[in-house]
C-alpha cells in the first residue's frame, strides 16, 4: 500500500497509466450505457403502478449513486492531499467536483420529473430531496472555494477541508428514508439485500449503474491527465512529451 501511495506522488506515472486505462473505460462506458438504455427503455416491462414513468429510474439512480460516490472520493483525495501532500490527489479532486455537481443536478432534475406522475408535485421538502440539494450546494461551495484564493495551494486546502467536513451529508442522504418518514421510496436494490423489483427491471438498471461508473472513471482519467499537463507544464518530462508528439497533447 505504501509503495502504491509513493507512486501516486508521481504525476508522470499516473499520466502513463491513465493513458493506457482510459480507452478501456470509455469503451466499457459507451457499450454498457447503450445496452442498459435500450434494455431498460425498450424491453423492460412497465411498472404495475407507475407505468412507463418508472423508466426514469435508469437515469435517476445511476446519477444519484455517482453524486454521492464522487463526493466521498473527493473527501478521500482531500485527506490524501492534506496528510500525505499528494498533489495528484488534489488534481483528481479538482476535476471530480464539476462532474459530481452535474450528476447531482441530473439526479435532482430527473427525480423532480419522476415526482410529477408519482407524487403529483415537482418538489417537496422531503428528507432525501433536501439532503441531495445540500449536496449540490456543497459541490458548488467546493468549486467556488478553489477559485476564491489567489494561491493554488490555499484553494486546494480550503476545498479539501470542505469536502472532508461535507462528507457527513452522505450517510444522511443514504439513511434519510430509514431515519425519517419520507415520500421517497427506499433503495430499489442493495448489494446485500433482495431487490425490490423483478430481475427484468433491475438487471438493466445494474448495467446502467456500472456503465455510469465506467463513464465517471474514464472522464476523471481524461480530465486528470489534462490537469497534470496544465500544472506540470514546466517539467522536463512534459516538454519531452511535447517534443515527441505524444498522444493526448
């Protein structure tokens, strides 16, 4: 583990590894999302209560999962940056924030669209919805803090602290439907529990979730590599890549 942490101190190493991995994740993301979309939208049976409106689940659930997972990843990167001074961790966290904010917005919007036929309203101050809205504000706060400081390190430290403190909102989001009475339904399926829907419905949902995670990893690798070049532009190895006309420059 320590050897791996030491490797993460090398942006050059990550740039090389990321370049090899990202095409595979992009291919997996495109293939799985295409498969899950067609399977879920065209072939999965309609819900016996909600009809075809339930198909929003194939976008809503993956984006909601990612919104929470990305913030946890940002908090972990912030901890690595603050404790071990791994600047690569801060680079990754900086590119994750806009992705997480977008996923949170899509989750909130798709949930609102789903709420009209299900609850009869676009929005209600439900515990799950409110905590997700707070998550969106936390993402915006992290992004704004980075740009509010004159020094790159100052903004990185402030953003890391906010991410580590704000991560307490994640268990609130997850268990809000258990701790409080809410209109929001419980989890559609869990890793350890039995799915609340037939396999014909949750199988394409699982494909979509995996596809969205592959998309996140691929996009993070691509954007982190670009961030490495931006911050390490004066380093010798970057100049050598430019001279060699390396792919991605």
